[in-house]
């Protein structure tokens, strides 16, 4: 397991739980090794991270290891305290994980939108979570623009609009950007062949 929490997420968890995760600087990467080779894998991970991370901590004590894992589990409830959450779902090659996190940070600043990023770092899957004002109806233009730039960044880095959750209705406006016009048209023709009367899942992406 490899989970990444960016700085804004750490701050939100600190505010909700009274912890001091934000003192770890920019982000927190949680690694958990298991199986017969767990100890060897953990030592190898520590060697790789030393010199690259601000600090590295390792433990074989389950209770001690559970504390940061609990923070990860509490991340979404901590964000829900702040407003209405809009969870996005991109994936990029793992080699570009740091790049896309930095781009998301810049996008949030550029559009003045609160974005908190969680990532399943082992497979390059990220959840940029936009937190919106609960008193503002709908989705503000700035949030749409920020989301569009996040998706564009994922595609530019060789990734995808959705790593886990599927396109759904909110992301369908960007589907053609990933598929291309020919593939997008082909999807519509396949749908028409099996559903000529448009009675299956009407009004959705296809």
C-alpha cells in the first residue's frame, strides 16, 4: 500500500482531529509492506526515500503504524466539514505523480478554488477533491475551469480522466478529449446498434 496526502489534506485532518501532520511539510506518503518479505521491502523503501523526503519514519509496531493510517481514513470526513466536496478521479503514470500534484496546486491557486489531493500512489491514481461553498448552488465556473485543467494535465502526462470511478455525468464533457473524435463517434455507433430507440440509460454520455 502507498497512499499520498498533500499539504492541504494534512491541514484539514489537523483541524478536525487536533493532530500535527502539517508539521511534516508539503505532503505525507504512507507505505505499508506485508507478507514474508515485508521487513526487507520496508528497509529498501527507507533507503530509497532517505535523501529525497524531508523525513522518513519506519515502524514494525502495529499500533504506531495505525496512527497515520487512521489519519488517511479520516481525510474525507475532515474535508466534508469544510464544505461540499466534488471528488475527481484521475490517473497518471507513477513517474508523473509529483508533477501532477504540483500542477493541481497551481491550478487551485490560479482559480482560487480549494483543492485537496489524495492519491493511491502505488498505481498513480489521484483524487483531487474540490471543496465548494455549501451555500452556493450548483458548481461555480471557477470549479469547472479548475476541473478542466486538472483533466487536461492528466491527459497531457499520459494519464486518464478516471482511474477508478468511471466517467459519469460530470466528466462526460471531457470524454472526447481522451477518446478522440473518431473513437467517440464509434462509441455512439455501437450504442445505436444495440439501442436504436435510446431506451438504455437515456440522457447519459452515450
